[in-house]
C-alpha cells in the first residue's frame, strides 16, 4: 500500500502526468466528435450562421496551421520552463526544483498545447475529399472545437507568461514554501486534536530488552509511512511499536525502521507487513516531511547570505516565514504522533515534533550565516524576541534566550565596528526583555 501511495504521489507530482491525461482526453474527443459529425451530416451547418462551412482543403489547411503552431508554442513553453528551472536551482537551491516541476499551472499549460496538437492531428486524418473512393467528409463540429481549442491555447499562453514571471519572483517562491509549511503544521495539529483524550504514552517496562527490530530491505529516504496501516497491524497481532526512522530520514539496508514488542509475536510474515508500510525513494518529499519544507527555506536564506549572491533581504524574508511557523507551533501543544487502540492501549510510539525541535532546525542552522551580516543579525534577534508573545512554557522561553545569546556571541565576533557591536547588544537586550515578559495575554482571532 505504501508503494501505491508513493506511486500516486510520483504520478500526480510529475511534469508529464497532467499533459498525458489531457492528451488522451483530446484524442478520445477527436474520435467522438468525428463520429458525431459523420452521423449528423452537414445540414446543421447551414442553420448556424456563426459556423462557416469549409471544404476539405480549407479544413486541412486550418487544422495543419493550428497543429503546427501548437507544437511550436509547446517547444517554446518547455524552453522557458527549463530556463526558469535553471535560474531557480542556481539562485535559490536545487530542492525547489521539485516544487517548480509540480507546478500545476505549468503542467496545464504544456498539456493544453500538446492536447490541442494531438486533437488536430487525429481530426486531420478523418477529412476526405470528393476525389477519394469513400466520398467527401469534413468534420465541421470537430473543426469548430479545434478553433475553440486554438483560442483557449492563446489565453493559456498569456496566462503562462504572467505565471512564470510571478513564479520566478523570490518573494512568491519564499511565500509559497512558507504557506506549505503552515498547512503542514495545521494538518499535523488536526491529527493531534483527534487524540485529545488519550492517556499518557508509556512503553512496556521491558520494551528495550525484548523488542525486535524491523530492518529495511533497501536504502533511501523515507517518503511515506502509513501510520494507520501500522496501527491496524499492531492491533491485529497485539503488538506495541516504536518508530525509529520517520519520513525524511535516510535509511540504509538492514538499518532498523521500527521496534516491535514482544518479539515472539513477530513472525517473518508480520515483519514483512510492517516493513511494507514504509516507502523509500532517492529524495525527500514534502508529503509527510515537515522539516523538509523548513530546510527549503533555510537553504534559500543561507544562499542569499553567501558572498556570491549577498541578498540579506531575501534571507530575512525566509526567516519571517520560518518564525511565523514557529509562532503557529507555539500556540499549539506538542504535535504527538502516538497512536492508541479503542481500548486506550498504546500501539504506536513516535518522537513528537515540539517547539525546540523546530526552533533548532531554524536558528541553529542559520546562526552562522546571519551572524556575519549586520542587518540579518538584527532581524534574527528581533524575530527571536517576538516569539515571547506566543510562548508560554518556561523551557521554551529559556530555549529562545539561549538562541539569542548564541547569536549575540557569534555576531559580536563578526562585527568590526564598535557602533555595530553596540546595536547588536541593544537588540539582544531588547529580545531578552521581550522573552522575559509575563505570559502572553489571550489573543482575539484564530490560530
């Protein structure tokens, strides 16, 4: 089942899937309309003033023109997309290549041009002149649809030029990834809300001594993990499972994916079933890997602060979206992935995604880059201080204080001007005051 989910994600996210489906639909439409035309004849054309009756040669010329134009425009569109991808991967990072390839607008644009070409090509072969043995035949209804396809393709071309320009704007790229990250946190939070009344997750006392490891039979990144299927198997065989490798982790052959307790209930067939809930691949995906989206924004910020690009404002924009995600998580409780059966017995134990984990993924990775730039350092200290409005746990507040102190220490070493050092110190003290304030007051509005 996990392999089927992986296959569907691969197909739906591939650049060729939508154009292929659209081309198949256009091929079927061409066959259907030619059959309808052959059935109803040509008399209806005389009763519709807006439809011009053309001869066989004129119909062939029209379809040939439209088909040739569409395949040419499709080639230009593909070339523009490749150029956009080359620019994006060299400037913002290769991890964003998948996001651009999965862009539905680009896929529909290419699919429109290719499907129009396929439609005209198949309809062209049905036209017959009076000199042929079977008799003359001109699919007037099909030609009318071909003209409508050509007009629609022109509209799609105008949309594509606007869309590709917008998609290359770095603010839109960062914003798209930031919105995906926010949606991923919301989805995890919804899953956690379904388990509000569940008991505390305690593993059996002898779990470490008697559990058996379920090992991978291949290597790669974990792209999908079917949690529901895992819990169902645990209930069926009366097992308690502890996840060792989660989506986003890389596993090698014979590495432990999860631990199952007790060992005597885990036969080879059961182990195979547990192993099959994991789908491995060559690259990380964002379907279940929230930290992959964090790493995309971190990479954009790190590249923006490199000496070759030197764009601190893009880095600060990336940090804004990352901090917004941290605020969103702070307003919620720990996102738990533990699963229980209907009797309240623990069946699946997994590492929770908490505030400190997300904060470390953001600030620990970016500190070395932001500390070398004056503006970026001030902005990170400001973002750290602003989290004080949302956090309400002592350990979270202390974590952010430690982050502010580490950034101040690194930034003071990097700054060469006394004036810059003073500004960094003042920003650090201001962040500490914000973090040390009393717990936030109740907020109006949705989280």
